[in-house]
C-alpha cells in the first residue's frame, strides 16, 4: 500500500499542537495574536494545499504575512481617504 499524504488542514492542526507549550506561556493578548496566525493559515488553505513542502510552518507564516499585508493595505487606504477629506475642507 502507498502512503497517504497528510492534508494541509491536518498539517496545520498538528503544527498548532506542536506549538501548544509555547502558546501557553504567552500573555492572553499575545495568545490571541498567536491564534490569528493559525487562523490565517486556515484561511489560505486553498493556496496552502498547492504547496508540497515538509515545512508546513513556512506556509503558515507566509499566510499570516499575507493577511497582515492585506490589513496594512486596508489601513493605508482608509488613512488616504481620511487625509483627502481633511485636505478638501
């Protein structure tokens, strides 16, 4: 019988469990941020599934970076809109 390849979602779950002790030592606000990293990874599951890598943490962290950049772009857009409103007064 051939080996079954672990699904991306299973790999994320296993990696999250591997970091359990680290997470436990964080402050509550830091835990929320830590959890968001894995939430981002799950949010990018379609793209993550396409990566065939034994280092799932790379995909998890890159997913978090992409999410952060998206949030930063949105903040910059909102600041620009507010600056334009101020300049037009």
